């Protein structure tokens, strides 16, 4: 057995780290075997919380990311936009930068990032594209926070906001969009900037919000760049196997033996777990801080690592959800494949996921998911209410355990955990999705759906042009909303081109808007 | 003084009728002088309730309107679509007719009337256009009822539903639209008719709902005929004087002396009311059943008559809100102008409004508004929450008392009456309105805004073509959604043409839809 890599490092650097994984199974009840239901993987929820879990410090050179400047403000929002019940207001946090804005007289644009499931500062930091392009457009920058995340807590604090199904009941995408609509409208009124065009940006769930906002509030925003926005990952619009098939393909394209090792590992895990002292042995093999009580916990931990690796499979070193090298899946497979002959499957797996969980090498041992956290995470609530994204794992194409999404079990678990009944058909009723091309072709305009095909969420997004103004930008080598990140000197050519296209399209929207404003004034 | 007309009729026919007027001031506190605030006139709310007030029976020939056939069904709706709170469901009534529907295999269209503020049967009866054209389209007909009206009462019954601001809080346009969206989606699923195109219809507030539904749910309906839909009657989008100026013009175009008599009458009324025994004299002059306690009540009653007369100023006899002759304003003015010399202004006024309140001549005396009704009317709640339509009356152009809309007083009155704070900018935030041409030009498609310029609500609607598919059909001689009424042999040529144009446009939407469906199948 190969020595674990970390043992080569100086002990003085060691930390006991608690990496709270965003397991797809985080809420599922797990008796002793594999779970009866599979939760949709979170986007990046946990990692983007405003108080991030302790993480290993990234190496110095990775920390050097461009500085962004903004002012933090708060806006009193209604808790419930869609009824006239007497509910308390809450303070929505937003970040604002006006230093490059050319102002209301010159109809300076407003670049508006649709905050998603986490503290807004984290998204601001990780959405360099907006900061980089705003100056050339003379644009104001706004980063409003999504309700129930970060500091934007109803009922005064997170404990109260997340207390029960009743207090959580206003954590919905529609309410968040209405927050955005009211915030923009009021802000523009206060600045006498009613005539200024608003351009929406968003990545991941934020990208879904940006696309939906353009669809539902076309009077408020002239266009949307929706990056990695899986607005079709609902009901039966795309096959439920899509997500895990893409993750699996990301591994297979690097190495089929790596793919096979992972595919075999699940059985190996179960077999090992059933042995006498098996759980203790697994605890040792995977350097867990606490003794493993179920192989499911470990399976979830691994599942989660692979899914995230696919999302952040960027061509350069980055510290998005974790400090990682460039092409991290390649590195993971290199580890898995590169172990000396005779290394067991599970030992190879450990070597591989250490790239994800311990790239900096500072971890002494690993904590699996913190069970006490159940019920306090916003995205899990959203997944249990409207964001019902069925996920299955196919027998052949997937390297994961075979699994068929089961709505009934899913609903039971939501009831058990939150006392809430999911509404799996609501999102498509409210926002559409079925036959979206026909709808958007004769309606809608000015939306960019950008996707990288390495990103497992790309399968649930819009990958073909719908019309002249509803555009799909697809990159073969892109991962989760890489286009929204700060530019880097390591950026591959296709990424530079993609961003240039996006800028050109946004310029087109604005030019048309200004032409029409002008002809209106001329009238 | 001319003998009141009714006294010529046989006493045996007399009825004491209670005509609950839909006064613009119905909720305002009225001390002894003219009101401090002016409420938006209702559309046709009161008259369209499912249990209509006793009204004089119309003459036999007017009662003969075409029969319509439908089945009445109920659908369990969520009370709150936009939160996950545990609120009780309610039964939404809807009328359905499938006898001409060509069915799901042939993608038979679904004609969907957006029920507005009243019992749905009344709207079904008064929307003959849908019934007449559905057969030629092979269309199913659906008339869903608006929540909180007719039988579609949350909390089991009207008393409970209208109990307080909390129970009423879900009476909003957005919730009603979501009801429609869920109903259509579920119904289509049950009939395996997911592929069938839906065309929306609506008049007045129902027309606003139809237009908004097309804007907000383009994936659910392929187009909307929004007749007399004042979607721009909010904030400062159109001048607040618009409504009363149009009513006044309707009278002036018939007779400037009639206009002048009415304009003078308000002062005459106040002067008379201040005299000793003045109120008693007014009670007599206007044949009121109970002694008048304030001239305001009478002013409201008159105001209301003029406003409704303008809305239903149809070219033929009709029994929409009241049994009335064709060109009723012409008839009113003929009465006002035709009194013998020496007839007082107020006596002329009484003769005039008798055309509205007593065309059948069966009324013995008149009840002014029933004050006990305050607080139980759905439209007043809606006006006090989101449907804040500022209404003023200009000094010169209007024949009404001069009045400037005052938002603060309006809000105070809403607070007093309903314990609710109006949100005057919400409708435009949610649905747009400012600069609607620019928005709809680059977004949106397949909406007909039809308006008759005699209709005082026309001033708040869309009167110019926005694009090739967002069309304004404007008729000089039309009144409130006359195009949606049953055709009649008396229909003027312009009305026949207008309906033919509407049919042609709807055919165009459907043809395009079928072409696209076909090319999809061919792919």
C-alpha cells in the first residue's frame, strides 16, 4: 500500500479540517445500504455560504485574485410579494459599485447579478466577468443577495428564518425574482435612472434566475447572460440520467481505467463495509477523523467529490469550491491510475479524491458530512419545494451506483425533514420548460445561455440557438460558468473568444436599446 | 315640473328596486361635503355578482339571447401559489364545453376566458364571441372563475373569505393568473392534451388578466385577445383625468347643452342640499326610497350612472349592467335636453338618469348605495391593494366635479376600511406598463388590444400597434368590450369587421403554431 501523500508533509502544517460536503444525499435517510432516493446535487451551496467552513489555505499564488470594490447596502423588502398579509420586512443586502457608471443622463447601463444560494460577497468575488466588463460599458454594478442566504435573513437571523416550514415558506425563486424587480425599480427611481437599461447576469441557479427574470420581467431588464443555467432539469424535459452521465463522461474521457476503477469501487466499498471490522478499515483507508458508521456516508462523500470535480473541471488552477489544480479530473485520474500495481481499488480511490479534498495537503483527517446540519440549508429546502430536479444514474453510461429517481420516496423524505410537500411540476408551470424552443422562438429575446459541456449541469440547459436573439453559446472544454470568472493569462483561446462574443451580444442589446430611446426622444 | 315618467305605468308592475350602484366613492368616508378622495370606478363588479341584486325585468325581446351550454366543474387550487405555507385549498369553479373540440390528437385549440371580478356564469353569458367562434376552430371552451368571486371562495364561503385582511390577502391578480396556469396545465395533462394550443380571451379586468397571462405565461397560451383592458391605468402612465374626460366627451359629442347641464348640476345639488329641507326636496326630486342624508350619496349615484352609461354606450339595446336602449347616452341627453322650458337643472338630471336606472319604467323609487355592503366587495379590496388606478376630474374638460386624486387620503381610507396598505407601484413592477411599447416590441407577441373609444377605460389601454403581432384594434364607436358580446343583426358594419379581424388574427396564431408543431414532428 502506498503511503498516504499527506504523511510526507510537515506535521506543523497539519490541520484538522471539517469539509462539509454538499452531498447529493445529504437529507436522505440512510439505513445500512445505499439510499432509497437520490437528491439533486447542490450547485455550490455550501461552499458559498457567508461563513465558509474551515478550509485549507490555498497556496499563495492562488490567492492573488483581482480586488473588487463595492459599497454594501441594505434594502427593506417585503417578505411576501404575492399576498397582502401583514408579514415583517427583511433587510436585503446588496453590493453596489458606481465608479464607472456614466449616470442617468447618459442612460448608463446597470449590470445586475442575480444573487444565488449563498452569501453575495462570495458570488461577487467569483464573477469577475461583470467587474471586468462594466467599465467599458460605463455600467453600474449591482450584486443583490438572494433572500434567506448570507445576511439577507427574514425574521432577523438565520435561526429564526430557518426555524420551520412556515418561516421558510417564502424561500422561493418567484419571491427572489420579485425582490430583484422591486429593488431595481426603487433604486432606479431614487437615482432618477428610470431610463437606464438593466442587463442581467447569473451563473448556475443565479443563471436560472437571470433567464427567468428576463422572461418574467422583460420591462425591467433588456437582456440576460445566463451561464450554466439548467432551466430544463425538471420533470422529464431532459433524461434524469443526464447529470451523472456527464460527470462519468468527464472521467472516461481522461481515462477509461480511471472510470472503471471508480465504477468498481462502489461494490468494493459495500463488500469491505460488510466485513468484520470493515468500517474500521474504511475509516483508516480514507483517513476519516471519526469512525465510519455506514458505507453510505462514505459513498456520498465520494459521489459529491466527483460531481464537484466535474463542475469545476477548469483548465487552470482555481480556488472556487476548493483549491484545485487545472484540469482536476485529469489529476484525479492520474492518481487513481498511477498507483503501483497491487494497490487496492479503494486505496486508489482515496488517492484520487485527495486531489479534491486535500490538494493543499494540509488535511490530517477528513470529516464526512455534518449530520447536525440537516434542515438548516437553504438549497435543500428549495430542492424539497420547487427545485425538484430528478436525478438517476444509469447502469451502463454512469460510473456511479445505479439508481432510479423515485418521486414518492423523495416526497416522503421532504415531509420527514421539512414538513413540506414538494411541487415537482410547479417550476415548469410558472416558468415553462417543455417545448421551450417553440415558446422562446415566438416570445422572448436577448438571452444568452452559455454552457461548457464538461459541466454536468450543461445537459439541463439550452444548448441550441432558439432565435436570433436567444442564443446558446456552447464550449466543448468549459465547466461550470467559467465564462463568468475573472480572466486569467492562462485562459484558453476558446474562453477568450466566448467572452468576446458575450460582450458583443450585450453591446448589441444596448445599441438597439439606445437607438430606440433616441427615436423615442426624436418623436 | 314634468311628471316623472314612471308614474304613467301601471302600479301593478311597480317594484321597489335596490340598485346597488358601483359608486366610485363607495368606500370613501363622506362627511357632509364632496369626498376627499376618489375611488377608481369599478368595472362592472357589482352587477356581475353571482347573486345579482333585484333588477327590473327587461322587456321580453331583450331577454332573448342565445343559449350557451356547458358543464360546471371544480378544481382544487392552492390558496397561495407563491409560498409553501400550509394554507387550505379552495374549489375553483370552471365552465367547460367540449362539444366542438376536435380533441388532443388533432391538437384542438382551447379557448380560455380569464374570469374576472364576478360570478363566471355572468361572464360566460356576456361573452358570446367565444361561444360563437369556438365551433369553427374546433375549440374547447373554458370559463374559469376568478378566486374570491362567484362560487370560488377560499375558506369555504364568502363570509369567511372576506372576513379580514388576512383572509383576503390572497385575492390578487398574480394568484389568479397562477390559478389559471395550474388549471390549464393539469387539465391538459389529464386529457393528454399537452400539445393543444391555448388562446386567451378577456374583457375589462379579464382583458388585463388575458394580456398579463400572455406576457407572464407565454409557454401556456399562444395568444390573447384583451378587450377593453386598461393595463396602463396605473401610476402616471396615462393622465389621471383620462377616464372622466372620456365619459364627459361621450356626453358632449351627443349634446353640448346636455354636457353643460350635467356640469352645472353638481353645484345645484350642493346648493339645494344646503337649503332648509333641501335634502328632503332632493329625496323627492330623485324619487329616493329613503330620505337623503348627504348630497354626496346622490352625487355618487349620478356619477356612477354617467360612468356606466359611457361604458355600455352600445349602438343597440342591451341588458349588460342594466336594460338599456341603444345609444343610451343619446337617450339620456335627449331627456335632459328635451324637458320643457323652465324645468330645473336637477329635474332634468333626474329625467336623464332615469334612462339608466329605470329604463323599463318599473322602479317606484330608488335606493342609493347600500352602506352595509362596505368591506365585502372583492373589487374594492383589489382597488385598495394592487389595482390602484388614480382618477382625477379636470376643471375644464370634465363634466364632473373637479377632483385631484390624492394618494395619501386614498391610502388612509384603505387602511380604515380594510386594514391594508395599497401598493400603488406594484402592478407596474410586476407587469410593466411604463414604456410598454419598447418592452413589447422587443419581447412579447400575439396580443390583440381591442378598444372602443367611447369606453372610458380605453384611455388606459394600448391604442397603437406595438409590433406585427401585438396589435391595437381601435373602433371609434365601440364601448366596453362590445366585440366580446354575442353578434346581433343590429351590429354595425365596423363591429362585424372588427370581429372578423380578430378571428383572422387568431387563425394566424394557430396556423403558425400548427406549422411549427408539424415541422417539429417532421424533424
